[in-house]
C-alpha cells in the first residue's frame, strides 16, 4: 500500500518517488499546499475506494499517517 501511496504523491507533486518515505511530511518536506493535499487525497480515495473525512485530514501530516488512515477505513 505504501508504494502505491508514494506513487500517487509523486505524481501529484512532481517529486521523485524514491525520495519519499513514511516519515515524509506533506507541508514541511514537500511544500504541498491545501489544494495539493486535496488533490492527493481525492486520488488516494479513488485508488483505495475509501472516504477520508475532512476532520481526519487535519491529523494527516505524513505519508505514514495517510497509510494508517486508509488501513483503518478498509478494516
């Protein structure tokens, strides 16, 4: 799952997929703004067939956070 999340993030932000880790932070490390985050979340929701609630987005700071959220929603 993490590999696919990394691919989506890399495609969305135009960064090298090999530079991404579970600890990579969206805002601080990737300089993603709210529109970038919104587009990434939409792509991840579509890929994994989940719906991430707006309230949960505030808690998502890293790629690992988004993986945990998707896993929780798929459980």
